């Protein structure tokens, strides 16, 4: 992270060229994902979204520059290891 000062050019809103998304596996179970959400909220972090990707359960937060950070767990057992096409499943709302 760089501290660029108050007179720096503002970061453009919305999608733009550059880093958009980083995904971090944070555990192995929905319980670990629930605990992460509780910790984030306790620290005042806004959870911007959540999704059931079929092969992963994910929550989304944003860094100070607006880059999306996905915190996820692989759904157990990891279906994508036996069926790589499973990653193409439609996204559904996450129910923890």
C-alpha cells in the first residue's frame, strides 16, 4: 500500500483496467466462513456480497482502493476435483 497524499488523483469509480478481484481460501467449512463473517462485522468491515458457486461458498469485501476480495471455502467434498465442469455451475444466493 502506498500513501499518496490528499492531492492524489482519485481512483475511478466502477470497473477499470487493473486488479479487480483476489480470492483467498480461508478454511474448509461453512462454520469457518460464518466465523470469518462475524469477525469482519465485529471489526466494522462491510460484507459486500455472498455467493454459492456450487464448488465454493464465498463472501466479498473491498479493500480501501475498491478492489474486491473474495473469502471462500471449497464445498466439501470438493466436487470440482472429480468433475472439472462443476466450476461452471450457476451462482446461487449463499445460505449459511
